């Protein structure tokens, strides 16, 4: 009897998946066919612009997504306040850059010169260190205050706590810094709206300095993280804790300290992404972390949560989907979030463990 | 299996969360628009037409007038009423506009010994408040005209009341297009509507700037999309081509993709209906999207110091509309007098300071054209005053004020500004 019911359930699920799949395939095929053969197709230069915009934003999503994945891999919880950790990094970077822009460093050629443009590289390095540092500290405190006391509680409890922390941080930032929009002050050589012009056909496509800077930096940070997880002792203990907390503890790994360090690392990545966000996009206020946070979580699930390469691939893929998707399907650009979240739902239907799979198998949970 | 269910749950939570994503940036730079509350029952009182109290013989002009005369004995002031949000969230509009009108009344020498006085009452910006203030105004026999009301909803509720009493209105700020479509004889306005603005923008783009291919973009809001739609329709009517029409999601940080799609259609100019916050982001990504030589043409929501401050060199050459009049000797003198009187820069509280000053001027001119003195008493024939306001031909700070047959009095339309060396300069002063 029980077997029979099980059988029926399986088949109905299968039929549902098949139906959804069929509808999606027919729709996608129809839209892409339409875009490709209608007169409204875009030129090569326009496709290049979509691609570049997607890669830059994808790099930032990837950095934030790694934070979700690292924490999930170890604690099996979604740190919904991660976007706010990034927001604080953006604010810290802004205040540092603003301070540098008012420290005079006059030279003979230019008596008006400020530290920001006199030593732009040092200024940027310090900005990133402070931005990442503030976010790392925030990540550490968040875990200490909001999650550690709930370590043994059912899984939904820390989730609620995370959402509460997110709302708290957002409102605290609004009270502290005001609700107005601010704009990053970049050093002159990284000015927004300037870049290399790449000729394509008879047109030229601009690769902005800020975009290139953000993209390269996010790739470097990801490589750094990969080395940290695969090659260092800390990385080894993180992997051990992710695999089995009790066994790791028995082997002499200090589980609490590894968890704290994981939050610090994800804070560093989020803070860097926050400063990049400011440098590349300019305008921000206390809501800056909210949407990127949600998107990065989507990216993490897309790639397979708990899986670091998955988060990187998911972030990049989501960035590209957002900028290329509406154009490919010939839809309104306002619908880019609809496309992104539809893809998420489809992935959950067909591959619940994400594109690259979860790093952990179900028995371990 | 548990894990999968958990994921689905989380994803539902995420979707729900993102649905209620905070409107990142809200701004009230644009014309005053507010909730259009339906007023079901507007209490209209029959106003005693014979305001002459002691039964003395009225002058013939008053007996002939449909609404009789306002009788103002010696020693009293000629009162101009106003219904404005003076308290609460929108008080900056009411305070600013009442101060602008007060300036006009103060700077006038008066009429044959009678001086003017503004009677401003709080409407809270609501329709109910507007009706209540209107009913109060019509019971005061020395109130001859109304400067206002300020918000469209409160104005809408007040019009029928003033219509019955024969009190002419001149609103410096109610922009809802429908207000003048209801056949009211008393309602006039100095504010230009969104439709006027769109028309003026399309005309400027096609006829003066000589563009034939433009793109229209908007932020999906009532105000922004409304403007973009008007511009699109008008521009096509003039014979131009709208090659792209694209919406953006307000409050985002990256518009390269929609801008690139617009750029691909090859427009010569891009009209944008929306607020400065998004226009700034767009302007900073202009070159990235391949729009280097393309003009950004904004609306009065785009105009403002924030735009020039935050776009810097990228914003150079952009055009936007505004109801702030261009600098003239009179405007400079007014700004100085306003600062001295109220300790505030003109335009600091709202952009309506100058049009409210003109409102006062228009009403004074109309009153003086019909009022007369007999036996030491001032008579203002109400019906004649209603016609006089409608027939206004007045040059003020905001330009020519001349009403058409339905009471749209902003004959000069919006002023267009262009960013030159990081500052907004009136378009006609830009030499090229």
C-alpha cells in the first residue's frame, strides 16, 4: 500500500517537472527565435556592452555569494544580514575616501592636490583594508551576538534572528548616517564614466576603469579564497568543521574559533565587494546591501549552496543573466529580476542542489 | 529530503522579501502630487449674496453683478484667502507659498488707502481639509479672492464651494490636468501641468533643437511615465521618430543594459521622465552605454543641484525643465527681499516661491482693475473680479501670465535649463 502511494507521488512529480520543462523550452525557443529573426536585434557592440556590464556586476555578486556559501557550509544557516555587512563596508570606504579627499598634500605643480590623488594607490589600498576590516568586524560581532546563542536551536530560529539583524543594521545605519544618497569620491584615474575604448566594427565599446578594476580585484580575491580553503591549515579545519562538527572537535579543531573566522572571511569579501560597489556605481545609501544581498543569495543557491566554486559561477551567471536575459528574450529591462528569480525557481525544480551541486550530501545533514 | 524542503521555504521567503524591497529613494522634487482622495460630500453653503449689512443702497455695479459686491469698510483690509498644508509632512509647501504670496501683498502699496492681507488656513494637504477651509472662507465677506489651493486634491474639493460664492482662485501649484477640465469659472492656475511640460519638451526637441530621432525613457512611476508618454505622443505628432521606449527600475545602481539597448537604436537625444537619483546613475553610465554624443533631456524631477553635483563632468550638456524662473533683475531683488523677510533663500522650502509671488501679483492687479470706492467704502464686484482674473494679462517673475478659456494661465511654460560648466543655465542664455 505504502509503496503504491510512493509510486504515484513520484510519477505526478515527474509529470509536473516534465510539463514545466516543456513550457519553458517552448517559451525560450520562441522568444530567442523571435529576437534572432526580428528586426530589433542588437549590434555586436551592444551585446559586448551587455556582456561587460554583466561580468562586472557578476563579480560583485560572486564575492557576496561566497559569504553566504561559506556560512551555510559550516552552520547550515542563511546569514540574511550579509547584505548589511556589505553595506557597512561601503559606508566605511566612503568615509575614508572622503577623508583622503580633504587631506592636503600640495606639490609645486598643483597646490590644491589632496592625498587622494597624490597617492591614489595607497589611498585605495587603505580604503579597501578599512572597508573589509569594518565588514569583517561586523561579521564577527554578528555571529557572536545574533547566532552563537542560538547554536543549538532549531534551524528556523537563527534564520529569523538573521532577518532581525538585517533590519536592525539597516535602520541603525539610517539613524547614524542619515537617509540621503551619498556618492563615492574616486581618485582621478578611476573616475566613473572613463575607460578604454575598444573598437568593434565602426563603433567602439568602453570598458570602464572602475569596471575592470572591480572585475580583476574580485577574481584575485576569489583565487585568494580558494588557496586559503584548499592549501592552509585554517582552510583544512574549515572543511573539517563543514563535514562533521563533532568529529572535527574530537580531532582537536576549535569549532567556535573556526566559525568565527569563517564569518570574518565572509565579512572581508563582502566589505571588499561593498567598496567596489561604491567605486564602480557611485551612489549609495543605507539600502545598498539589500538587493545585492538577495541577488547574491540567489547566486549561491543557483551554483549550489555550500559549494565555493558554485557560488562564484552562480554569481557570474546571475550577473550575465540580468544584463543579457531581457535582451535575449526580447523583454522589457524592468523584468530582469523576474528573469533572474524565474531561473532560480527552475533550478530548484530540476536541480534542487544547484548547478554545481551542494558540497555536502544529504546524509550528512 | 529535508534539505530540499528547507530550500524551497527559504526561496519563498527570499521572493517575498524581494517583493517588498524598500523603495530605495523617495523624493519630492517634482510638482506637488498627492493622494487623490475622493470627496463624496462637499458641503456647499448658500452664501448670502447681499453682503451689504445696514441696508444702505448698493452702487449700481453691485446690483448688476451676479455675485454682488464685497463691501470693505474703512479701516479693514482686503483679504485674500488661502488653503494650504501649513502643518505636517507637506508643510514646507504651504509655508513657502504663503510666504511668497505675503511678499507680493506686502510689496504692494495698497489700493486707495486699503491694504491687503493674506488669510491662510491649514488644509493638511487633504481634500477634506480643502473643503472645510473653502466653506470657512466663503463666510467671510471681506475675502475677495483665493490664492490656491496648494495640492490638487484639496483644490478639487474647494472649487465647487468657491464656484457658488464667486470667489476667483489662482493656484500656484495644483498640477493635476483634470482641474481645469471641469468647467469651473473661478479656478485658474499658474502652475504648468505635466501635459504642458511634455508638450513644451517635445516642441523644444523637435523645433528648436532640431532632433528627429529620440528615445523616451521613464522610471515606471505615474509622474515619469506620464511625462514620457506625452513627449512620445507629441514628438511623433510633430513628425519626429521615437526609436526606443524603455523603462528602468528606479533606485538601482546599474542601468548600463537598458541604456545600451536604447543606444543601439541610435537616438539623437534621450528624454527621461523621472527623478534626479536615477538620472544621476544613468548620466554616469552614459558613455559606457555608448551614448557619448547623445543628449539627456530631463524633466523638472531631474532638475536640481544634486544632479550637477553628482554627475560632474559626465552631466555636462544635459537639459532639464524647471518652474524656477531664469534670473532677472526683479528676481534677484525679490530673492534678496525674501531672504531679509523670512531668513530663508527663495526656493529653499519648495520650488513654488516665485510662482506664489506672481499669484499674489495677479490677484492684486485683478482686484485693482474692478474695485471702486464710494462714500468711503470699498466695493469689489465679485462676478467682475472672477472675469478679471480669468482675463489676466500680467508679466511676473515667471514670465507672462495670461489665462486661456479654461484657466490655464502659465503662458510661458516651463523654463529649460542646460548644464554648462557644472551649473544649470537657462537655455536661452546658452550661446552656441
